[in-house]
C-alpha cells in the first residue's frame, strides 16, 4: 500500500499544479489509509508536504507580481501564533481516550480524522459552489475589517495546527473581502501564507517527541513535486475551473468516506 501512497502523492501535486491549491488536503488521508501512519503523525508530515509544495507553487505568482507580501505578514503573524499554541498545547492536551462506553469509544485519532473530514467537506463545497468576486479592491481596510482579518488568521492557524491542512479555501475569500486583494493576487498570497504557516508549524513539531521518517517524507515530497510540474504543464490544455469543480466533488466523496469508515470502526 506504501507504493499506492507514493502514486497518490503525484495526484496531490497534480491538483496543486492545475488549480494552485487543494491537493494538499488529501495528504493526511493518503498517509493514514494508504501508508498506515498514525493520524496525529500524519498531520506532522502533512505540514511539511503542504508547506513545501505551496512554497514551490507560489514561485510563479511571485514572479508575476501576484503576491502581497505586506498582507501575507499581516495574516501570517496571528496564524503562526495560533498554530504554535495549537501544536504545542491544544493537540497534546487532547487525551488519547476522549469518551468510552459499552457501545462507543471515541479516541484522539478518531477526533482528528472526524475534524479533518469536516474541513474536507467545507473545502469541497467551496470548490464546487464558490465563486469569489472582487469587492472594492485597492481601497484601504477599515478597523473592523482588519480585526476580522486577524480573527480569520487565528482561526486558520487552529485549523492548520489540528489537521495539517493549509486552509486556502478560508484564506482566499478573507483576503478578497477584508484585505481588498484582487482574486488572482489572493491565490498567490494565500499560497505564501500557507507555506509560512505550515513550515513553521512543522519546525515547531521537530522540537517535540515525534519520530520522523525522513526517507518516506522526502520520497513522498518528490512524487508530489513531480505532480506539480505535470499539473503546470497540463494547465495549457485543461480548464482550471472545470478541474476545480471535479476535484471538489472528489474531496466531498473522500470526506464522506472518512466519516463512514470511522463510524464503522466503532
């Protein structure tokens, strides 16, 4: 099954290369169900994969001037704070056994996967039905909008810290509506924010008690990067919009699958 996991890693990069985001949300289920990795450790690995792939994906946006570095820092700073707090205190504080009865046992691993499945469902809905439009781009943020953006940064940090996913489907709308960033620039800025958040979260995990299988991690990353280049090439022939909706349906089915599988494990 490990070989199947590496092949699936190509798909992670492929989606990222095609639509600029999204594929990384599959990293955790691939590692858990195809590579038999503990769910919590899978979120550690996912932070590294997500951070590195999105950093690579952001290069073309930086080259084309479609990244707002000032906004990236404004959003990333509160995110980094909540990621650190989540990985350092919240996640370790969650007991391995959350609830137990004769008919039902809820473990920490179940909780992580359930929460991740919810994020997948929200992400899929965003990809299928989302149509973010620019709103008063170029104007200054009001105090209320700045506060809301900071709150979003804190919330996205918690999501990233818990499940190891970048939360791009939350970041892009926030950048458009509250930071007044044009849509294309919001995508590029979002990739940079995700890279900063994820790699910083992973760096924090290195100071923990996790045993990292670097060989597995770099092989997985290598396949994902190959997928990015393949996806970037295929964008010349395939509509990103149609791919986004199709992938959204796939993520929706994956989220439902995780929930059903975990429920059947009780």
